[in-house]
C-alpha cells in the first residue's frame, strides 16, 4: 500500500485521525457535533400476567382412539403486558394469554369445531387465525377475521393430513402480530398414532422487535422499522429471554433413561432457527413436522424456517443439563433463544466420565 500510494498519500490516510490544527482546520472547541439524543424508554409497566411463557410441559395427551371424532376448540385472543426479562416489559399479542398459543392435538380424519373470539375488553386490534393444517381460504383466516367485540366466529374443518403444523394470526399486519406472540402448533397424528415416549415438551421461537436495546430496563414498544429491517432486539423461546433456566422460570425436568419428544414451532416472523440440543442430538428427527416419512437419525442441528414446526426426540443416557438452543449463537447466548432440560439420575461413566482424568 505504501508503494502504491506514496508516502504523502499514506500520511493523508493516517492524518484522518488526529489531524494537526492549522488554518484550514478549526480547533476542536469550534466544532459542534450534532448528535440526535436517544429517546428514553418509558418506565416498565405493571404487568397483566406474571408469566407470558406457555408451560412447555403443558402438552395434550397422545391420541388413544382409532375412529374419527370431533373436538370443540375455543381460541380467544388477548393483548397483554408482560416481562421479556426482569425489568423489561412489552405488549404481547396472544392466543389464550400465552406464547406460543395452546398446542392442539387431534388424529387424522378428526373434525375440529373451532370457536374464535376477540373480546373487546382484551384487545385493541383486529385478529384472526390461519391453521397450516387446514384446507380452506387462508387456513381459516378469511372466516375468522374479527374486530374486537365482534360476535365469535365459528367454523369446522377436518384434519385431512398428518403432521405438526403452525397456526398464527394472519391479518395484514401479520408480521407484527406473529412477532408479538400470535402463533402456536396443531398436531395431527397419523391414524396409527405416534410411538410412545416418556415425556413431551412444547417450545416456540420468535423474534421481538422493540424500541429499547437488549436488556435495557423500561417498557419496550414495538419497532416497525426494526422488523422491516429484520433486526430483532430479542430472539426467544415462549416469549421470554432465557425463560427456562435457573435464573428465570427454572429448567425443564427429565430423568436418565427417558426418551423426550420436543414439539418445536418457529413463529418467526422472519428468521430461521438452527435448532440444536447442546449435550445431545435429535435421535429421531421428523423434519418440518413430517410424521409419515421415516425420521432422520442422530441429527445435531436442523434448520427450522419461520412458519414451520418440527419434532425431535432425545434419548437421555447421562445426567446433566441439555441446552436446547438456536445455534445462531448470539441469539442463544445473548438474545434469549435457550431453554435448559435438566436431566437427573445416576451417572453413566461408560458413556461419559467427567472424572476420568483425575
């Protein structure tokens, strides 16, 4: 670079920092730098619920019937202020007051009789629901679009194809509504059901776009510009930053010798997840919620696109924490996409011996 530019040019480049004061360069005190002041956040608001995160162990019982049946399902929308992390509040949009919305479980050929409500006392915006498990206009969104206070919408659909599928709000501002928490999963089991496991878990990932900085105390409003730029403040599981850890709601419990099935839905609205269990693998992975094809085996990390649900199973052979993460690691370590499964039980030194070097 020196040879190409010449000594004088190099001096000019270097002189861009700490240039000497001369007749053409005003002294520092004469220069007024105009810097836009960062707006201060409003104080954190009183919360409407202590916890926005859906209980990851609240999973409907497996299908144990072998003939088609009907299910009456009610979904109510609720807009609620809750904490992303301690001291940081945000106005969420939810199905049934939780993120993700309740998991629905049926069998292929079953009929779902849906009642959809947008109560005026709980909502300020228009809402609807789009089921990816539905043949029909907008997955039902066309016929469930309601203004707060409208009479409930009612429709029926038959679960024609098996798998784990996303449902979400699909109004014109759907990216905002999904980001704020309006998504969930519906499981349509094959006619023969799923193999039995010891424990099932339900997790949902999404991005939060806010006017505050990561970890900044106060009330974070929704940031439309950040969402359009796909620049989230937080990337979280079940609405909360590191929610299922010792520092927050506590890890998810499990035992050595168990097989754990995880139902995972990526609401998005924009970013794919690199879904990985640190300290384990997906012993059986039903990619993209496909429950008909043979599962993939021993997969370390799998991509889960926004608007996609996936099922993974882990065999628990040693004790210790398993950290389920988005392996885009800044999201896991900093922005919140991490949940701990705390496996208790007797050590298995034939598989893993932490004291072998002592």
